[in-house]
């Protein structure tokens, strides 16, 4: 049975700077470069900073606060 390699489109390797050479190993959540020896564990959701979350605001509230401060 053939093993399929899943590539991450547009990804650039941090070591060799090659584009489209980063692949994903789904069995152990590693990403690796097929051109050089770069290997890294895929980040987990809990590792991501909370600052990267999208903040949703009501546009009317924003306008009211903006108008108060002017």
C-alpha cells in the first residue's frame, strides 16, 4: 500500500527556505521538509496565544464609543 504525503501549500521551510517542501505526517503530528532535515512538532491549539483569537465587536457600540471620545 502506498503512503501519501500531504504537503502544506505555500509553506516555506525555516531552514532551507524552500517553498512547497513542508509535508505533514498525520500519524505523529510532525511537519517536515522533504528537501532538508527540518522536523518540528505541529503546534497544538492550547499552545496558540489567546491574542490570535478574533475579537468581535458591535459596530454601533464602536461608533458610540468613538463619538464620545471625540
